[in-house]
C-alpha cells in the first residue's frame, strides 16, 4: 500500500510487456550531471500518515499512454505518414508509434495535418529560448490562500488529490534541460514506480466542473480537431476562482512566452523555415483555429456568460491554449479491436506533463482502469533528470508542436520529405513528347487510384530507412516501367505482381535500385533542395562557426537545426542515387 502522497522507495509496478511505442521527450538535451541539484522537493504525505489504497499498486497495468498531443489533424502535412502513407481520413492516422509523423499522441497538430508535445525549450541547446514560467497571471491570477512557492503549492495539491510521488523524485528547476522537470533524488532502478496519478486528478472534458454541460452539448461542440470540449474546459477552469486545478496551473508555462512557430511573425517564420514544410503546416493550423473559435467556441461562451468571463473570450488566448494542449496533453490509445473508432480525446495529466523529452528517455507512462503510472524504463542515477518521450518525431514536428528541436545529430528520428507532386514534376520534366507527357499523367492517376500518392502527401526519408518505402517503391516502379508493361498492369487493375522488390528500400539498398528509378529519385531530391532559401554549405558554415552561431537569435538557431538536418538526409540521397555527374544546389 502507498502512504498518502508518496510511493515507497523501490516500489515496482510489475508492468507487463504490453505494447510499447517508442516516443519522444519534451525538452531534449543531456541529463543532469551526477551531482545532486538543489531541489524543491518535499514529501506530499504526512509522516506516518494514514494509508491509502489509491492507485491500487498491485493492479497490473492494462496498457501504455501515447505521448502528448492528438492523433489526427485537419490537413496532411508533407510528411503526413511515416510508415504507411495512405491518404486516408486524417482522423484515422496514427501519430506516434512510427506509423506517421503525425503522432505521439500525435506528431502532428490536429489543426493541420501532428500534434505536439511540450513547448518547453531544452536549455541544453546553445542559445535556448524561454522555458516554463511559474504562473498564468494573465488569466488565472494568484491562487487564493496558496503557497507563494508554486512547487510547494503543487505538491500540497498532489497530496489532496491522491497523486502519489515516490520519495526518490523531486520537481525542480535545477538540473533540468528546460524549466520545471523531475529529478532523481536517489538512484532509481528500471521498473521502479515514480508516481501514480489517479484518474480523478486528470483534467479533461469529463472531470472539469462543467463536464455535464459539455456532455449535453457534445453534438454542438464537434469539430475537425476534436479538441473543443477540452479547450472549453481549460478556458472555464483557468478563470474559475474555485477551480480545483489552480495549483496545477501554477506550474504551466507563461502563455505569452510559448515559442511555437505559430507565434512567430509570418515573415520571420517563412524566411527561417522555408522549404521545411513548417510554414505551410502553421498556416493551416491558424486558419482552422480561427474557424473553430469563431464558429463553435465563441458562440458557446457567449451563450454561457456566467461560466466564461470576458477575459477568456479571446482568440489570442485560444491560440495559446491550443499550443499548450498540443504540447502538454496526453491521449489514451485505443485497444486493438477499437482501431476503427474515433481517437480518444486528449487530457491533461498533472505531474506527467512536467517531464521533459529525450529520445533516449528513461521513463514511460502506463495506464490502468483506476490510475496512470510513470515507471522507470532504465536505471536513473541520483541527480539525473527523468525524461519521458513525445514519440519518434522529426525536428520539424518538434518545433511545430513543441517549440524546440534536438540539435544535429542528436535527433536520430529526424526525417526529410519529398513531396509526392515533386516526384510527378520530375517525371514530367523527363518527358520529350506530348504523348510521353500524357502517359506520365496517366501513370500518376493510376497511382492515385491505388492510394499510393496524393496532391498533399510526401515520401518520408529517415537517416537509415525510407519510412514510406511501399509508396515510394510503387511510385518509382509505375512511373519508370516501360509503357507496354504499364498497360498490362493497368489492365489488371493494379492486381499484378505486388511482390516487394528484393532488398527493400532501406537507405543502404538505394544504390541497388534500377538506374531509371535512381535517376527519377535523384531529380526529385534536386527539385526539393531548390525549395530552401539557403544551400547546405551556407547552413554548414553557420553551424561550424561557434562565434557566429552564438550571435544568432534563438529562433534562427532552431530553424537552422531543422533545415540542416533535412538537407543532410537529402544530400545523403544524392550520393546514393548518383548515376552520373549532376550539380548540387
């Protein structure tokens, strides 16, 4: 049994070997050193206090939580799928377990085509921008009768709601890569339980004080994002003087200092991130957020003036809360037999959302019927930070959804996109007669019919593998095959030999592709590189000169890391597809 507010040191969850998608953490960077930092930690339970069966530690977990963010979005970003890039309804696209760059709960914003994880900026990066701030004074104001120390107030709140922290962990600003984080006060072994969050402590459309109203009005609150009920819950609770979550809000970042590109000036965003796909994704986000706010959210708040004060009826605040949910919320995965259902709504998970992100994370969030558990996945030395993961996300996804990136070459999940229509353009440029041009369009239409390509889709290339290999192999094959062979395939309605090409399309096997395939892929890469405002050497020079790099603004540094990582992958493709001598832009 746990004592109120604390977990016995060394408690083990006895977790099952259930499905475990690799996920990505919030603020990336090296963990705290071996020295024990000064931490603002205190026991959340009274010495010798009453025992609590809250959380049922002996109950085996029934699954694991996907990382932050939603699992769907409005419109597909260039890389709207990682492993399977079928152009299906986006709400069915997965977001984190390496299926799509749109998911941990989602690697893509639900307003565009990935969701995001945490806006915190890893201070381990050179020139890191602002991290968390301690309060939301613009909306919530001071916590009545609360502790002037926000961490102390939060820990007292944890005790009241039954959120149980192990005495081996502490919430701290010191020894973390970004703002608030969680640090090991003592050495932790793999499998140890770090904290338990009762479901009653989650902040969602069901647990908020207007949950009944939101449920009754569920039909009127439906939207493409699926986030409206949670966002309305947050808008209400933030300005409600008696909200039970006010001490939790005190650890939120200052909303006016979020660093998502959606808050950058448009000209700066386009200038710094041209070619990365981020500006286009953000524009879709902003358009859909405005539409959702004016058509659904604002009318609902105006219809209930007693529940929503004038200070929360603001499009600017709504933008900020969307970014916060994108970066900090969690989404419970569906069971395998529920795959065809709509994804679960995102929820806010106190304590879990304090953890920063690292690709080589050391903790994972699991759930059961009564509670959520954060469990160590590897040994954590005393004084080191505890990291969760936000999913296998490329840097464009991290900056889009969380407002930070992992510096090159740390993000082993980074990717580069080749727009599907760019491959079509490269194929058309290779035609010499009108008949060949018409045939190229016919081939493209055939690929669309097979759902292998689409106007807004992209082929996603990782450092070691092509994440959309089936789609890219099929596209290269159809666009390059002899005309007579294509006619036969089309007559069979695509039902001919669907056998995977020998060797598959891993990065190392690209040189083994047919010469015509490599030529088309190479030409597509060259066209893609032309979409950036700078070439690889320019970015390389900036990164290699420490003095010059240090003079860049934080946004310039983050954007540079996104561009450089993508270009390195594309230039690797150029080397692997060489069939002659071609100028490199």
